[in-house]
C-alpha cells in the first residue's frame, strides 16, 4: 500500500497547510485553528522544513511549503550567524538574534536541506544560510546537539557529492561531543545531564552520527548505550511511557505527564539512526513503539494524531489529550510517520489503515 493510496501527502499534510501562510508556520492552535496573534517561531519552521524536505513524494503544495519555510529560516539568520526566533503576524522579527535552541534547529534544518532538497537551487540557498549560521556555537547542550546533527549531515553529504562542507561544520560536531562529559563506569545514571529534559533522544542520535563523522567508534557506542538507557527508562511493558514536560530525575518512575510528542519523535529519530548505523533490527522496535504511541498505544490509550488531517495533539495528560493541534506536535507526528514509512513499510501503512 503506497502513501498516495493512504492519502499522504494530500491528506496527512492538510493541517500543516492550514497552519501556514505566506510568512511561515503559526506556532500555536486553538483546537484546529491557528492562533494568528501568537505568530511564528524558527523552532517550528525549522522542524517543518525537515518534514517537507523529508517527504519522499513531494507534491507541488509540499514544494511550495519548502520554499516558504526555507525563506523564513534564511531571513532569521543574521549576518554574524545568530538567529532570530520569533516573528509576529505582520512579518516583523520581535526578538534579538541569539544562539538558543532555535539556532541549533535552524542549523540542523539548513544542513539537511543543503544535502537532501530535490532542487539544486534550494540546496545552494540552504548551504549559504548554513555557512552563515555555522559561524556561531552555543553554550547549551541541546542547541549544540541539534546543530551538530545538521553539521554532520553536511559533512557526510559532501562525501557523496561535489559539495565542500564549511570548516565550521566539523567544529560544531566536535564541540557538541566534548559537551557530553564522561561518566564513571557502572553509574546508575549515565545520562550527561542531572535529569532528563526534553527532546532527549536527540543526544544519542547526535552521538551515533558524530561517531561516524569523526571516525570514533567509541562515540557511536556511547550514543547507542544512551539510547538503550533512554528506551529502558521510557518504556512500560510494550509501549512508550515518555518523560513528561517537567522532566525526570534519577529514580523517578512514571507514568509522567504531560507527555510531549517531541519526546516521542526524538526517540523515533534516534532509533532510526541507530538502525541505519548498525543494521540491527532490534532498534526498529523502538521506532515501532514511537509510531504506535501516536496511534494510541500509550499510557492513556489515546490517539495523538488525527489521521484525517495529519494534525498532532499537543500533549498526553493524565485526564486525556490536549485538544489543541499546534505546529510542534503536528510536525512530531508527521516526522515519526515518515520514519515508520521508510523503515517499517507495510506495518506503518497497516497502522494508518486500521485507524481510518
């Protein structure tokens, strides 16, 4: 069964289209309606760019979204490489450019687009913006993690084409890896932070990819070990029970709420990266659990994606799901589906068919 027969991308991108205008992607929604007065942010538009570039069968509508999102991220990158995050509905940046998470997400999205976008003109534009943004670094581990994934994609992509990666790409990868401090052998808490925060799977994903870029198998092995730890702590029986929005301390047990879709998709991406690196089919189980979480195999037994429109619900709470369908949760659902479609094939499609 192909995605076209399932209605993607024409149906599964319907909510994303509804949330997008000529400027970019609205950050928040009131149920299914975009909250225009709350504007846009690079955090979400960069995620959206990854999704549209990652669509294997882009329609003209998807290509138009890619152009809109790339233009937004390009315009956010200042001359010195710092990045604005927030734009109001009139198209005016409302914050000073800096190097928070949005900088890292912009670097990641630009790096992926520079290598994988279908059009050469799009790839060139993305590479120019990537080169500018990669002049900076950040003191925050998560921001550097996001940026290092994009930088690593550029470095690896250069080996398959005539692209010459900016020298700063390798500097970002090395800088992110050095922020992952070693832990004592046998430690009960091997995580590089004192508590789990958000988008935790991005850290092992980055290490898995960085080990390949740097030619250091020990770095990849550390990433795989951290991913095993994360899956162990965020699994209850045969379903994911991910860290809630307040984080998780050592020894804290769940279920924890409210559970954010970005935590689930970060696990999905890390598992996909682990499978690509090892060809070990056991990592596909983690990806399958992530997709199943969106279909309703979670602590609440509640579907977290509207399969008629591709909208993702904003959080799983103790009393049920948040009915709002903002950009972040929608993109988490769509990106997880893309990975499941690529690596699980008919199992992802069967899941969609059962829910329709």
